[in-house]
C-alpha cells in the first residue's frame, strides 16, 4: 500500500501523474515501446508533433529517468532514444490507455475544435 494520495495537492504522486499523463508523454512512451528509435524516426512516426515539442517531451522524460538518450557513432552523428527500466514499467499502463483511446474514439465523438 502506498503512502501517497493523488487527491492531495502537494503529493509527489500528483506531480508524477502530471508528468506521465500528458498527451505527448503518453504517445512518446508508447512509440518507444517497440524499441529504440532515432529522433528523426520518432518525429516521423508521431503525426502532429513539432520538433520543439518532441525535444521538450524527450528531455522531460529523460530528466525523470523514463527515457535514455544515446549518441550514435555514425556519420552524420545521430541520437537514439529508448525506454529505461522505469520507462518500461510505464509502458503497460500507457499501452492500455492508448489502445482504449483508439478503440473508443468514435464512441466519444471528440470535437477537435474545427
């Protein structure tokens, strides 16, 4: 049983939830679920994400030990991202959430504002 309570405003679990529950974090973690990806491949895979947002999301996930960045010894130099052990432990819940969203998108008739 956890000593944390997400209903409390100053609870560290709420900060954790905020980190992992935003759309881009979910999509990036889900995208890295099948293994490491180069930055450009990840950007191409994730429709609608800007370079700036992908970079910010990857940095945020890396600084929280969910994603690992590795510089590749290639010409030209490249960068590869992979989930850490902690990131792998998040993949299960994120995958369930992503699949649920795919399965129920029509049911929710989400208004995209256009």
